[in-house]
C-alpha cells in the first residue's frame, strides 16, 4: 500500500497547526498519531502553555465537527451525553444530544469534574457509543477526545482513575518554550490571533481512510516481541504496583504504526517504539505509594526499562520483498 497520502495528510495538518503553535513539532506529531490511530489525547501541563489552543488549531485544520466542554465540579453526566426530556409540543419524550455527539470533543480541565461525570466518557472512548436510559447510541466516526488538565493545582480537582487514563492513547506535556520560541510567540500574537486565519486542510473522508489504512504498516515479529518485553518488564518492576495492560501494548503498536506512516516509512522500527514508549505507557503504570510523589518517576522507569531491553536487529524490520529489493536482488 502507498502510505504517501497519509504522510501528505499529516504534513498539511502539521504545517497548518504550526502557524499557531510555535516550536512543538514533537507534540503535534503525538496528537496526529492519536488522530490517525483512532486514539484519545491527554494534554497535561500548567495553565497558559497552549493546550486548548493546540486542540482548537487541530480542530480548525480538519473538516470535522468540534465541541468544547469546560469541566467543573457541578457538571453532570447528562451535560455531556445528553438526556431525554418531555416535549410538550409532541406530547412525548425526546432525546437532546449532548456535546459528546461530535467528531472532536475538547474536555477542558477534565480533572475538575467529579468521578461520576468523568466516568460518562468511559463507554464513548472505548466503544464509540453512549448508553442513556437503556438505549445505546452510536457515535459518528471519526471520534476523538482531547482532554486537558493541570498537574500542579490539586485544590478542587479529582484525579483521573487508572481505568480512564488507560483509555488515552498518549499523555502529552507541552513544556515551556525556549527564549527564541517565546520571542516568536510575542511577535506572532502581538497584532492578531493566528487561530482565526487558519483554514481546513483535511476532509472527513481523508481522516476515515487514514484510520482504516495505517494498520497495514508492516510490523515484524521481532518488533512485536520487543513491545512485549517492554510491557512485561513494567509488570515485574519493583517500583511499580501496576504494569501496562494488554490495551497498553496494543496502543504502543498502533502508535508506532501511525508514527511510521507520518515519517514516510512502510514498516515499524525500534526507534519508533523508543520514541513513543513514554507518552504511550508512562500514564498507564501505577507507582508504589513510597515513590508516588516523585515528579516524572514513571517516565524515568520506562526509560530505564528501554535501556535494559535488547533491541531487534535492523535487517529483520522490513518485509522480505522490500529487503531483497534494497539489496539489489530484484
């Protein structure tokens, strides 16, 4: 299969988002990986780092329906999923759809809502459906949740449970810009709002096609074994109370395939796994209580595991016919 169309799609979105977001190409790559592989994104950073702006820039680059929900402690599940109400004109109950019936849902400050409200997203994120009053409604494809949260402020917040964290394909931190990037941000936003000027670059059909096609990227058995070696190491690590789930290992595989595509390759390499292991796996492990308070400890543990696991040989990564062709035997 020719994957250049997906790479072109990703390049168009990256260029468009780059007109608003300064110097965060790796973050944009992770967001695109989640979009292509039908995953969800958790953007975690302190206020003012551009989390919401990134989500809006992505939504404006795509010909998709976009809705935003500001999560607060008094938000109810029905405020997200919708509810049945009595329609006096018709003399019967009607269903009013909530904002979850969209293509891209931005959940701003998701950890400010109560666990009851947070749980209203679980079924939608995993099964792409919502059950209300015993009736199930399918969500229209594509469907992606982009959630933001502030990791520093804890007053009035409710930490996301492990079951919900496991449903996010990647957890991304924006990080502070360097001095040169900060100067460019000041110049770019001094007289205008760049978000208002960007235009749609990718259609709904292109996104759906990319989601159905990216999984054809070749993955050799050695790469699959490499993923499982990493995952198994998290389950046996003395500092982890909970290792990576089977959903997590599948997420790493899907993310690696999507990353290979946007890099213009038809096969997954060990470097793809290394680059994605932390954003895909670190939020899926649970630290033991004695080290839970240490900042970035999960990332450090994943990094240690990567250093200890044997990396597959390069000559086994590509399909047999492609290896033979590159050797000049065809």
